[in-house]
């Protein structure tokens, strides 16, 4: 079973690094427990049997099922992202990740970085409780992974370098809204598999509306943070998540040519 070692794991916040491509067809919870004995990088922070860690692994495995299916229909392979659960701070190929940043995806190492305390904050600070709200957060970061795989992220990065700062922010917003829409695409498939309960979609929409730029403003300056750009208004985020949820189609997520905002 392939297991990548973390970049700069000496920071001490990194507690788990799980290669979820190993999960296909197996119970993710068992895998987490199994891997933790061999492959846990640190021992403080997130216990391997933490219910939220298990929940995140289940969600991630389900996003992999969804995106593998979508990519297969297009005759392509879906390279699965890895997940890093951490507390406080961790090293990533995109710089130092800190809990205050919230979850982020690093295209350089194709890993999703998540501090589970964010879920608590999602509930208490942003008033977006519920398991689907948490799932949406994971699925949004996976959406950035999809953008990396399709080459969208590097096209945006190149365009951002060429343009003005204002232009760059507008591009970032479109990229973020597309990730919201991709999260919705996953939600559509999850619903088809009977994984959504009544009210789940609303939970996700509430979370989309709640997570805004104020969270981002808490970030430490001078760090390279993929999420350090504006994410768009609550209204836009809800609209694009809804677009993915309703359609289940990537082509319903073309935030770049759409004139809706
Ligand atoms: Zn994002």
C-alpha cells in the first residue's frame, strides 16, 4: 500500500497522513485504524479513532468514488488526493499551514489539509452545524484537487500573473465558486447513492453562505496560502453549490464564462 511521508513533518502538528487511494472498496474506518498503527506520523492531536477523523475519511472516500466515476465517463483516470489532518500547524508544499487558515488544498503536493477544530468553529462561529456542512467543506477542497487535475488551476495561476491584482482576485473568485459547484456535483452523486438525509443540502448551503472572507482575513501575512483569496459573496457561493447539486455535472460549473456575478 503506497504511503507518502509528509513534507517537513517535524513541525509536530501533523498527526495523520492517510493515502486514501488505498481505501477503495474497503471500510475507511478500518483502514484508518489499521494505518494509524503503522503510518501515523505524530501521536499528539487527532486520535486515529476520532469520530470526526473517521467521518472525514468516509466523505473523502465517497468523493473519490464520485470523481473516479465522472472521470471514467470522460475516459480519464482520477488521481486521488491525500488528506492531512493536523492540529495547530503543519508544513505543506505550499508553505506553513495553520489552523487559523481553515482547510486548504495544496496543488503542489495534491493534499487536502484539514484541522478538525474547524468543524467546531463551523458550528459555533459560523452557525453552520451538521455533518453535511462538514462534508461540503471537504468536498470543496476536493474540488480544488479536481481543478488541479484538469489543469484549470495552473491556467488560472498563469492568467493571474499576467493580469492586474483586481483581475487576479476576480479569477480567484471564479475558481472558488467552481470548487463550490464541484462540491455540489459530489453532493448530487452522494444523494443518488442515498447518502443524504433530508435537510443535508440545506446544511451545505448554509455552510457555503457562512464561510466567507472574514475567516480568511485571520491568516498570517506572508504565508503562501491557496485559500488566501476572496471566495465570493454568500449568494454566489450558494448559487454555484446549488448548480452542482441540482445538475451533478461538471459543465454546470463553468464559472469562468458565466456572467452571473
Ligand atoms: Zn477554496
